[in-house]
């Protein structure tokens, strides 16, 4: 089996979403030590935001033997990203909330997966994760839960559910952690106890998701 792990944090080693993904991968490694893991980090190695448009336009409008080097490069990148998804048997996605939605890095990845389906002869509606187990780990610096002032401001998680499960057909497990900025921003110190509780709950959920993923 092959597991695909994709991170999108811009915070490097202090990333809360990375921490959750590491917990999932630790359980995967414990249960399947000899299985292949493919990684991509959209935060440190972002995909070019215009590649998907170039690849799709070329697929529809430019014969293969007439494509420019730029079009060929975009086409190759779309195929590479698409093939990673298609070839994976399980997927772990560590995608934080940024500015109330998905980051530009994540959106570029989604667009390129769809472009890859098109340039390989499929359609934008292909269910590229059909029946595959996918663990989505999402983190939020503030608290967006029900009854809070920011309830409804998270435009990332519903969108990702729509894409991953509804459009792409994944068997989706979502692990969420709120208040990751507690202990970092002094104005949130009053929520220290709640922040610690939410962190532990998320870590327990990530560990459980990893065990389930490894169990198959």
C-alpha cells in the first residue's frame, strides 16, 4: 500500500497541523512499517498558482505537438500531482485554516489535481479518491465552534468536505483542533485550560484515526 501525506502549514516545525499528522503517521508506521509513504509540502514548496489554468487551456485548445515549454511543464506538473492522488491507497492531509478559508497553496493543489484528470483524458468531475480512506487534519488559531463569536467564519472545512468527500468520493475522517494560538498570543491566556483540553482531544482523535487507517 501507498500512503500520501500532504502538509500545507507555513509554520514549519511549530505547526499544529503537522503535529497532528505526525501522530497519524506514527500509528501508520507502527502498524505498517514496510509500506510506502509519499510526501508533499505545499507550505514549503508551493505549487505555481497558474499551472492548472495553463494545463487545462492547453488540453482544450493546443495540440500536443504545438505546445510551448510552459504548457508542457504545466501539463507534466498536473499529471504528477494527479498521479500521486490516484496511486495512493490512503491519504493524510494536514490543512490549517488561513484567513477564514483554505490557503492559496491548498487551492492550487486541488486545481492541479482536477487539471491532471483533464490532461490525462478524464474530466473535472472525476472521483479521484473514490472509496479511499482520507484523514483531514485541520487546525484553527481561534475558536470557531458553535456558540462562539466566530461561529460560521470557518470557510475551509465545509469546502474541503465538499471537495474530498462529495466531489472526489473519499471515505473521509476529519480531525479538528481549535485555539492553536492559545499560549502564543497573550490575549488568549484566559483560555489556557480550554486550549489544553482541545489540544488533547484533537491529539487523541488523530491517534485513533491513525490506528484505524493502519488497520485498514
